[in-house]
C-alpha cells in the first residue's frame, strides 16, 4: 500500500502537467489580454519545472532518468501543439496595392532551412492591418482582392484565410507523457528489488 500514492503520482504528474500546460499555452496565445510571448513561455517553463520536481519527489531513492527526459519532451511537445492549434481569430478583406517585392533567403549549410524566395505583397485592408503579406509564392497582382486571417494581438503572422486551419495534434505529446508514466510506474514497482533504479 505504501506505493499506491507514488503509483498514482506517476500518472497524475505527467497527465496533470500536460493538461495544465495545454490550457495555459492555448489561453496565453489566444486570449484578448495580449500576454507577451516571453512571459507566457516563462510561465510554461516554470510549470515544467514544478512537474519535474514533483516527478523527482516520487523517487526518494532515485528514479527513472528516461522518464524525466520524456516528461520534458512531452511537455515541450504540448506547448508546440497548443501553439499550432491556434487559428487567427479575425479575417480582413484586403486589396493588393502594388507589385510584390521579392527577397532571396539563402541556406546556411547542411541541416539549415533550404534556400527560398519570399514575396512581400503590399496591402490595403479593412482596419489598416495587415499592411503587407509575405508568402513563398505570389498570391496575385495589383488590384486583386484577398482575405487575410490574422491574430488581433499580432502574436502570429497573417495567413490567407483559406489556409487558416489548425495543425495542432495531441498524439505525439500524449504518447510521450504516457511513456513517461509507464516508465515511472515501472521504476516505482521495482524500487527496492535491487541496488538502483532500472533507468
């Protein structure tokens, strides 16, 4: 019975931290409060730190290092997926007002993003924002009407309204946090059977 609480904690810590971080990330990046990104990220890192401390508290005699790594990776993945699940809340009717200006962006070696051209389209939009739209292809000539989706707090770059879809998925973070919980529970179950932790 003495292991019941650690067993429960091995599941509740990654699951609870993952849910809280997802709620925080989603709110901080989509709320009307316009919380600075740096502050939102700092609070997310603090929550991750608390989760790690809680995880380590379950293992008074040493715990699963791999589980701790998976916890950090899983929570990092939660943040990325929460960010990618945010869609731009507003759509502006715009008109391209001139010729797109092209800029060349070279690659910086192996492993770096490939070379590409970016096209900067001057816009006249309802509400005077955005004033320019950048894409990897030309979206039209002067006079063309386009709908641009944007974040009123300007935390995300504008996109074409037709491309304003959620890309976030909780599959990867769920797998990482489930593996963390499984390894933690296994480490707790084997505690005291040998001289040290399994991982």
